[in-house]
């Protein structure tokens, strides 16, 4: 129940300057926040104006949160807090749902937004720090240790990595006191969460050590490495090694995570089809065509079963990779058929034929037509690809320039073929006409492979 005492309210007729003077004279503002996420006050223009006025007048701003809302905040998870912080970062006074004619801002909306967006996160941080202190002083039990571990992840999410790490270490001490086994699932989760704090602190070496410990604990707790928890940790290890600059270890752990995914998840899980696809692409890059064909065929089956049709970017990407394999096998008809299907899937997936991935398939089709000696058809596809690259990637992009070089080589081959005498004995040889174009396109394919296909 709320009581509104009119005698203590400032009249709506006060202008911004008078209101600021009044707020400075009072020296303090109490802001009732409910609910803790998407609070009502953030939807009321006059409430936002009063809060802004208190801040710019250097008044002390105190926040009050009803007990039920405080408990709701304490029980939240990191993802929900992340979403709430993102919403606060997008706070816009122009989007307030309730306004009054008397509510006029003394500054530009962008300036008001810059002030208001920074007000609530520090207060939320204070609440979480206080909760961590309360848990630290409580009787040490496994539940208290787990709750403090979760609060540590919330503090990390809000950007206070020092308090987050302190809470994580206190949580570990509580678990020690409570007698929680070293190889338990609870311990593994704590170490995984701590690693995320270390990542936020950019302490990559310690993050790697912590993740390795978490992996060993998860394997011990589950009795097997084929588990989604282990998959997740191994993938995070790959990311940490990459940030450390150890690319060999990063690739090794990334490939391990993909292999674990296809064993640990049910086949209809979205991660399985994508993992098969990436494993197939990697095998192809390593020259293991038979292995690539097995993985990519599985990826195609799983992704088609999941998405119900070929009109999806992952399906298109898999079809294009399969076509690459058949092209290297020199099965040109099969490669041509798969490239055509891949391009159709990309166009349907993106609802446009002007996406760079569509152009990538045009380049691949051009390469096929060169191998078949159909130079004019190849030129048509390369010109189409160049037009897309120039618009989407820019006229000076490396991929655009490589496409120009390929077209120039192809034009030279066409000119040589046109100028050659008609007798078969005088016809330009494959080595003199087609091979230079194929080499140019091969170099172009290397550059193009750096362009994300999704």
C-alpha cells in the first residue's frame, strides 16, 4: 500500500531550474524500484525527469527495493541479469510510456539518457556485494557455497571482477568447510564459473589452468568425458588458448569439442549438424577428402531433418562444402549439381541473391565451367560475383580485388582463344590458356575462404 501526501510534493508547474534548486536544497532522493527488472519508474517520464534532476543536482540518491523484489534479484541467474543490464543500457527517455505536458527536459534526450543509464547498475552491484557479504557470514553449508558461487557470476556480469573473484574464493572455502568432495559436480561448476571471471579479467593463463581443472572434475563427476558439460568446458578452453595466442592448442581443443558434441548430444540437436559440418570442412582443408565426405554427408542429413528443407544457411553451407569435395574428386557433374542447390538454398535463406555467400558459389561455379572449358559461362558467373562483392564488401576489399584479377586472367584466356587459328593443331593448349585462369581462381579461393559464409 502506498500513501501519497500532496503537501510534500513539488507542484508540476515548477520549471527545470527551480526543480533542480529544490532538489539540491533537499539533498536527497528516495527511489522506489519495483519490480527490480523493468521497474515502473523507468516507464514514467516525470519519474525519469525527477531522477535526472536529483543526479545533476548532486543530491544523494537512495534506492529502495521491496523485500519480494530483493529476493527475486538474489535468485536470478547470470543470463537474466545480463538481459536486464542490456535493457538499462538502452534506456531512452523518448520511449517512456506515460508522459505529461508539464514534463519538459532541460537538455537533449541523448544527454539525459547518458546520465540515467549509469544510475542503476552501481546500485545493483551494491546489493549483490552486500548479499555476498551476508552469505560469507552465514553458516557454511553446500547450499550457501553454491549460492555464493552464483552471486560471483552475477558480480562478473555486472562488471565487478574483483568482488566476483573474492566471492568465488569464499564460496570454495565454504564448500571446503562443508565437506564437499573435491571431484564433485558442485566443485566442477564452481571452477567453470571462476574461469569465466578470469576470462573477464583477461587472465588467460589462469583461465586455462582453471578450465583444465574443471574438465577433470566434470569427467570424474560424470564418470565419462562424453557429456555436455565436458563439451562446453573444452570449447571454452579452445577460446582461452586462442586469446593466449596458442593457435595449435586452440584448434586441438576446438576439434575435440566438436567430436564430443556429436557423441554427447542427441542427433537432432542443432549443435550436432553444425559440428559435423565444421569437422567436414576441416577434414577437407587437411586434404582428407574421404573423411570430409563422411562428415558432410551426415551434416546434410541431420540439418535437413532439423530444418525440414534446404532453405537454411547451414544447409546451403554444407551443400557448398560437399560440392567442394566432389570438385576435388574431379566429379564435375556432381559438384555442379551441389553448387547449384547450395546457391538456391542461400538465396532462399537470405531472401536475396545479393549476399556474399551467393557470390562465393558463383565463383565456385565459374571454376567448374573453366575446368569444363566453358569460358563464357565462367565469365558470366565471375562478373555476377564481382558485382556483389563490390557492393557488399567494397571496391577495395581483398576478395573484390582477387575477383577482378580472376576476371582479367579469364579475359586474357578468352582473347587468346578468339585470336587462335581454327585448325585443331594451332589451338591454344590447356597449359597456356586454361591453367593460368585455374591458378588465379585457386589463389582467389584462398582469399575467399576467409570470408564468413554465414
